[in-house]
C-alpha cells in the first residue's frame, strides 16, 4: 500500500469517526473529540499567541465546526477567515453560523483544493491525532502543503510521544522529529511543550515576527 492509499484510507476512517461524534454530540467540542472546551481554547490561544492577525487572510485547516472562528471573533480579531475540512456536515453548520466566512470541503492533500491561494496565516488544531497509520509521513506531507499556502506564518499542534499517558488509536508525534522536518522549511520556528502534558505546538515564519528581512 502506498503512502497516498494509506492517507486516503485514514481520511475515510477519520470522516466516519467524526460523523458519528457529530450525530451524537451536535455543535460541541465533543463532536471534534476534544476532552473539554477549556483545552480546545487553550490550544487556540497558544497557536495564535502574538500572531499578526488584524486584517490578515487566515486559513484554518481541519476547521471542523469553525470554533476557532468563534474564538477569534470573541477575542476581537478582524480578519478574512477561510475554513477547510473533510466533513460537509460540519461546514454546512459552520456556514450557517458564519455566513460571511468562506468554507471549502476537501482534503488538505488534494492538489486541486486552493491550488493558487495564498494566506498570511495558516493554522491547524487537532488535525494530526486521528491518523495513527502512517501518521509521520502524512503529517510531513500536510505540513509541507500548509507551508506552501502561507506568505507569513504556519502554526499547528499534535499529540506528543513525550506524553506520560497515551491512548490507543491515536497518533503521537516526536516533537524533535517534527521540529527537524520544519527546520528544512525555515530557520524561524518555535516549539512549545509547556501548556498541556500530551500536546505540543510548532509555529513557523517566513519572515521575522513584526517585520521582514
């Protein structure tokens, strides 16, 4: 089985998983498999900390029910938001709540999706945990694709192999291996592993924060 075949199988399995959660929990952090609303928001805050958000073009990869868009609005950030997700059920609900936002259904690795689009900030929260089979190669491919989309910054999180407790059927990434891969894309990067015992965040920039070369 090729990496592409494995990724497609994982995407189908992931969509079925979230579809079950959606029918069970509705518009809730539970539909996105978060342990609590508080932990979901904590991750948003770490991803977006000190990002140049005002007026930016932001792409939320694996946006789910657009809870990040909710949080950004609550925090007072005025920006152009686009959400990408596999789940048409999620996006139909999100677009009803956010009729002025743009939502796109599809796979992050589909070369036809947002083929010529550019964004100031690309972000992904909770995307990688549900791909235990071939997770490392899939994760690297997704990070590379998200990096192609951004003119400014990329931020994402993942479950950590350093976690003291690990659950079956979840994908855990080695933070240092992820950092090493990201260092092939840019030398301007940051690893945070201080906000949750099972989770880490990596942020990358094409230029210095707050300015260019």
